[in-house]
């Protein structure tokens, strides 16, 4: 959202940045836009490649242009917990900088992804001089905090079925469906689904199998087709 409308070519791939110029771009002056044009860079990440690591010093704010990114944290016994899933066009990687701390989480590309990196020192300078831009990011942080609060309650109070149902609906709402109008447009391993739902992989496998036997979903490898979305939402609500 913070770059020019030009098409940038890198690694023989074209990234049309015009789709990322919405609200943020409109509140910037032409001079501020030029600062971002000259300071932003485009980085390609392979599937499962780390974008940043826990305890690293935050240096760039990131905007996902293409692909999917997961924010996760290593827990007790080597288990991971997926905190958030990032979709185009979303910003990430800047909270720790404004909290004056190192990263508390990790970020990796869930699939081949294109990310725009803007130095946080540049972002801070722009925020200090543009209240509309500052309010935009205050709102984004507030939205993220509200989502995090709700997920904390759901992942600790809901039973396994409710947690997994919520995760499947979350993926549907975040990434949409394929052309058939039923298959999730993201293919997660059983382990990733478990990490997103705060459960063991074995519990995720058993619960998915139960959903299949109840004709709530159909599975083909990592592809998941939602057959009875209303029932899935009911399971999520009931917890």
C-alpha cells in the first residue's frame, strides 16, 4: 500500500503494486510518497522460508503483496502455535518496533510470497508528521488486538471440535474458496491445522476424520472442501 503504481520486476516476476495503494496511499503527500518509493524494497520468499525470527531486532515494516504468511511462536516441548495468518494486502512486523522490543514471534512464508519491506525508521518519521497515517496504524493495531483477545478466549475455552471448526471458518473467511465455491483456497498440513487450533496433530487428524464421517467436510490430501458450512458454524458457536 505504500509504493508507487509502477510495476516492479524482480526475479522475472512482475508485482503490480497498484492494488496496495488504498487508504494509506491516499493520506500521503507527494513528497511522502516519493520517500517511500525510494526506500521500499521488494523481497521474494520461498515456501517455508523465514521472514523474521524471534528475538531479532525489528528493522522493517512488511506488507504482503502476494502469497500467504504465518506468524507463529515456538512453545513448550517444541510445539508451535500459529498466532496469525497474513493475507494480501496486510501489514505485519512493526508492533515490536513501537513497543521498543525485539520480535516475540516468527514469520515464515506459507507459500511462495512477495513482501514489500519499508524501513521502520522511515515509517516512524512519516507517522510523526502525518496524523492521518498514525491513526491508520493505531486502528490496525487495535483491530489486531481485538482479534487476538477473541482468539485467546476461544482457543482456551472451546473444546477440540469447536476450535477446529473455528479454524476452518477462519481460513475460509481469510482466504476464500476456489472456483467450486467450497474448497478452501489454502492447503494446510495436519500439523499446521493443529498449530492454528491449539491442539496436537493426532487430535486434529481424529477430529478431521470425524468431520468427514459426519459429512461436514471432504478431504483430498491437503485440500479441504466445506460441505455443510452451517453445521460447522454451529459447532464453532457451541464450542
